[in-house]
């Protein structure tokens, strides 16, 4: 006889894996031209929502640029808000990148380096479920220092693309 031990099984946290293809260094009002281009391949893992009123989903991800531009890895939290057949998923995190520590645009003379090795990473996605465990999203990912580490410049880099999420 076993006393004081619970034999009930506890469910494992499954989460979801995701991956996508993004246009790198898209020109938006949030960026300056960093002289980068190419396509980014992003992949990540998102945990199931954490219990509590906010239902935040922690995530980790990485991004590799096809043209030798800025690559990065990061972690953050997001939240999924249902809007009928669609949903919106905002998130915010921090990334570490490999861009040059000093870079100047030869045409304008503006510094276009990212200002610090650690950057903020806000993102937003709009998606829909296409199968019981599969969703697809259009998403925008931005990385920048928000002028906190260098008040003189903040070029940032925007990526816009699509990703698929597979719930495990």
C-alpha cells in the first residue's frame, strides 16, 4: 500500500511549434534603411497559455537571413485574442542579434547599426485555424532598441511574412 503519494497523471505542457518565411528589412515608418535585404526563415516554440487572468504564452524563436544580414534569437510573451473565425496575437520580447556593432549608410552618412546587442521585439499576427491543430498567420516582427540604449539613432528592422503554427 502506498500512502501519501498521488498516482494521478498530470498533463504535459504541449505548446506549439511554428515556422515562417518573412521579407527582411521592409520599409515602414518604424525603420531607417539598414542596407539589408533578403528573406528570413523564422522558427519557434510557443508554450500553452499560462494559467491566470492574462493567459500569456511564453515563446522562444530564431531568425536566419538568406543574404547574410541580421540573424537573431529571442524570447517573449504573447496573447491570442479570438475574433470569430480570425484571431489577433500581439507579443513582445527581447532578442540578441549578430548585426555589426557600427554601420554607417554610405549615401546618407546616417548610422544604421542597431544601437545595442539586445533589442526589443514587438510583433503582431492575424491568423485563422485551417485544421484542428494547424493555424496560419500573417505577421509583422520588429526589432529595435527603442532609443533606450542610443538616443541618437534607432533604425530597427521590420520583417513581414506568413507562418504556420502546429499545436502539439
